[in-house]
């Protein structure tokens, strides 16, 4: 009886989600351990328990002001990208879709580049201006696509075509700013575009977490509708689902999550593309499980990338966007090769 119950638990989606959550916790602790300071596990745990005003000021500074904000930002950003990636692939019916498909990353990059290039003349701190500008221009891209969808309809074809137009528009503006920038400013722009956790702080943790917490309840209400949409537009419509209205609602959720993610870290690729495939491979198409798991897989991937970036070059900062691209390509190939038919 007990063995059969244990076997059922092992085959359940909740059991697999719990294992992934445990994996995320272990990787998060390992991320806190990794770095040039040489802190042991006991020292990390003691510093966490003592709080930001612990006895050892050096360890408190390393953990509470540098590593913990970076780890929590990696978890929040990875979750946003993985979560948004599955919703994007569902509403566009495209396995190659990601949160960046509709040009959000290009808009964020242009906003960040604009603030880096001209922000010195404004009486606003760079740590507020750069993410604020990236967030604002991402929402502007969302507004442009949403307006086109209202005029021409919100089919997946219209959204993709509008997204491609927005993508190339902001990429061209971004290239223009890079051409006009001085060498030292260009270096800052390029580093931001690589995607990095280096400037993560408690502000980024709070802002991203707040947007994620505000978005989750509304998107989780749509899990059955998203699962139904996987049957195809015609079948979903025959079951009474307003497909166009659903696409518009989910599109806004994706825009908010992507804006929050890229504003503080820059463009981090492949997380939103790979996570949905891994999630569906583990728990199937049921969005009650795959949606949350996709976010969790995104967090696992980004925390793993953070660990690898510190192991590869202990004394330097390698942007995690480079690491995710390196590990994302073989993972995508594995997903393609394992697909049947």
C-alpha cells in the first residue's frame, strides 16, 4: 500500500514540481557560496541567520549587499522569463516564441541605451534612470503592438508581424545610439545589452517581485483557458473561449513580466525559450502545473548560469547573458532531437 502510494507520488506532477523546487533551493545556496571570498557553508548560514548587521561586517556585506540580492534577482528574473515564455508560446502557437519575440528586448535595450547616452544631463541617479527608461520603452513597445492588435485583430500572425516590425524599429534606433556614443559610453551600453546580475540590488528584488506578485493571480486564473488554447484556435472557440480577448490579456501579462525582468538585468536570452519545453517535458501540457514549473525552470537555469559565470572567472564579472546563450544552444538542440516526428 505504502509502496503504491509512493509510486503514485513519484509519477504526479506535484512531486516533480517539488523536486524542481528543492533543486532551486540547493542551487541558490551554492550560488551564495560561490565567489572569490572563500566563505564556507557554515559561514554563509551563520551570516544569513545573524542578519545584515552581523558580527562579521565583511561577511555581512558580501552576503546581504552583494550575493543575496544577486541570487534573489536571478530567481525572480528567471521565473518571470520562464513563466512569460510558456504563455507566449501558447498564445502564439509557436514553439520558438519567447518573451523577446515581440520586440520587448529591443525596446528595453533602446531605452537603456538612451538613458546611458543622455542620462548624465538629467538630475536623476543612473540606477533609477536606466531601469526606469528600459521599463518605460518596453511598455511603449507593448502599447504599439496592442494598438495594432485592436485595429487588425489579435491573431497570432498579426501579433508576430507587429512584433517583428517593432523589433527591427527599436534595434535600428539602438544601433544609431551605439554609433553616436563615445567609446566609454558604448562600453556601458554593450555591457548592459549582454545581460548581467552585477548591478542587482534590493531595489531590483523588490520591484521585480512586486510586479511578479501582482501579475501571478490574474495569469493563474487563465490556466484552463491557456490549456484549452493548446487545442488550436478553432477548437478553443468551439468550446466557448474568446481567443482574441485571451490573447490580449495574456499579452499584457507577458509585457509586464518581461519589462520587469529586462529593466534591471538587460537582455538574457534562451531562458524564456528553453524553460517551456523543459516544463512540458516534465509535467505535460496542463498549464495548472506547467506554467509555474516553467517559471521555476527559468529560475534554475539563471541561477545555474550565475554559478557558472563565477566558477569560470572567479575574479571577473562575466555577464550571465553570455552563459545562458552558451548553454541554451545545446539545450535547444537536445529538445529538438528528442521531439518525436
